[in-house]
C-alpha cells in the first residue's frame, strides 16, 4: 500500500502530506492488530502449558511406598518444629528467638 502511495507521489497524483496520511493510517490500523496477535499467542501458549500441567497431575506416581515405611502420626497442636536462631543463606538469624511451626 505504501509502495502504491509512493508511486502516486512520484507521478504527482498525491502530495507528500497524503503519503504521510496513508502511512499514519496504516500505523494506527496495524499496531493494535499486532498487539492483539501477541496477546493471542501468549494466551494460546499458556493454555498449552496448563494442558501439559494437568497431564502431569493425572499421572500415577512411579514409586510405590516401601513396606518398611512408617506411617506419620501427628497429634493436633503438637507437630511443631522448634528452631533457634533461624539461619538464612549461611548468615545467623535472630538470636534467642524460638519459632514453633504448629499445625492444627
């Protein structure tokens, strides 16, 4: 389309302002269409990833529990994991603070 407009400017049937008008009209038309194409591609890719995720979740585990495994018994309110001075990436945490992770 711009090629045809350039030929028309060269022949004198269009002015340079007309050519710029055609150029800007095409930009205003095709930029939103390009963005919509991008959004469509991203949504389609996300849906494919979700389908693969559900496929993985539907698979049965390949390892069965060993016969020597013990059953975990948890009493309500007593499943805490006490920690002292919580370390973070090898750095000492807050000294003298106890944290109990109690569930239930």
